[in-house]
């Protein structure tokens, strides 16, 4: 028998898990988490590091090769480098990465890199301190300190994720390009998705990224580019520089036919799609004494539930979870 693989009903191989280690966040991006939101799950309901390691071990035996730690803000969870070390050591896991807002990175960069996280994605929607505060409720200087610490610690690549919103920050796309050229970062623009009431309210600012690309083409010479492991982003390169720019267009040009991932929420719920509710609760299995074979069987069955595509466009009111609940 060849190596195990998880293949869904549409022939897609699932080899990537987004692992949310907390639904808490120290920022309040207006399009993501409701202001003053406190109804966080009780930590008792979060999977422990032992449970996470066990589930990810099962995924790795089933062919998962890539794991991304996310949240909420993953650095809010205590002991993250310890978890990272355990996951990086799992046989089969080849690539361990992290999505972070970088507010706490200055303190943890060296440990996280030493633990086996090789690359990071950082959300950054504005380079202007006052605007950054309006969008996120947080301080830009902390993020900048974190970014520079990450760069010094050796993460590569560092990808900056900017959610581009009309009338909010779309006038900064050119500045963001310059900033990423200067620091050697990769840049990705993202369209707002109607996730939860917060995401839907931001849809008023939805901007088709094809328009952003047209605007950038007036200022920069963009040539088609590739990014190893680039995922769903379509990449271009700015001529004469090392900068690659990715466009992540879940709304204007969805990419579900190449989807290779599932998402494990902090409470152990496995979601098959960011934009649909199909899920499997793994926590009862883990705490109910399921053995490894039963766990693997349950994961296989869950993959059969993976829907063909999201319906953000057709049914924008559908997803009640906001982003930090599923893991962005
Ligand atoms: N805290 C980490 C971070 O900042 O990257 C990980 C979680 S965060 C939810 C992941 C990404 O989702 C961020 O880049 C954020 O901007 C994005 N995001 C959240 N809500 C969104 C929405 N409604 N539409 C598009 N992107 C969204």
C-alpha cells in the first residue's frame, strides 16, 4: 500500500491543516471580531497541547504535510513554542508556519523560530498609526517591533497580509508595496469576506482586487510571477525588485477547486470550509477514549463532508462564525 492520502469527493488531496490554538485576540479588527466581544470559549473546551499533538499526528499519518498555527492571535496562547516544537517533530509534517498580528512577536521570535516555525504571515492593514488604531484598536509600533524581530530571527519568507477595503485603506496599497520592497517582505492583498456580522458590515468596503491591480500597474511594472507554496494567491513580481505580490480573491475569483485544506478550531471542531458549516467535533472523540484507528476513521469520514465550494457570493448571510472562531 502506498502512502496514505486524504482525498475528498471532488478529487482534491487534503494535505494542509490550519490549526487555531485560541479564539482570543489582542486586537479588534472591525471586520473580524465584534468590539467588546467577551463570549470566548472556556479554556476547558480548548484542546490541550497533548490533544492537539495527537490529532495532528493522525492527520500526518493520513498525508497532511503542512500545518499553520493561527487563531485568534496564536501568540496569546501560553507556551506556543512548546506546541510548535512538538508539531514540527511529528513524522510527515514538513512545513510549520504561523499567522500572527505580530503585536507579541518581539518577545517570542527567537523561540518560535528555534521551535521549527520557518515562515510567518503577518496581518497589516495600514502603515499609519492612527488609521491602524482605528481599524484594529491596537498600536502599530508594537507590530513594527515584532516584524523587525521576526526578520532578525530569520523567518523566511515573511508575508504581509493586507485586507484591502475601499475608502478605508485602499489609498495605501502603493505605500505597502514600497514598504515590502524596502524590508524584503512578500505582500498579499486580500478581499474582505462576509464572515459573521462583522465581516458582513465590512462588505460595504469590499473592493475587487482586479481594480487594485489595475491601479498598481499605473505605478509599478508588474510581471507574472510564481511563489513556491503560494497557495491560492495569484502572484506578480515588481520588475527590478525581489518583491512578489499575491492577490487573494475569494470573492471575485474563487479558488475552491484547488482547496487543499481543512481547519481545526481551538475547541476541536474540524471545519471543512471557511465559508460553510460542515464540521466534525473531534473533542468528544478525543475525550471519550477513541483509539488512533477510530480517530483516523472519523477524520476520513469528515473529509467526505467537504463541500465543493464556499457560497460567500450567493449566500453572504450564511456564515455566522466570524473569522477568529474558525482560524483565519
Ligand atoms: N491573528 C492572526 C493574524 O492576524 O494573522 C491570525 C488570525 S486572523 C483572523 C487571519 C487573517 O484573517 C488576518 O489577516 C485578517 O485580516 C483576516 N480576516 C479576518 N476577518 C476577515 C474577513 N471578514 N475578510 C477577510 N479577511 C479577514
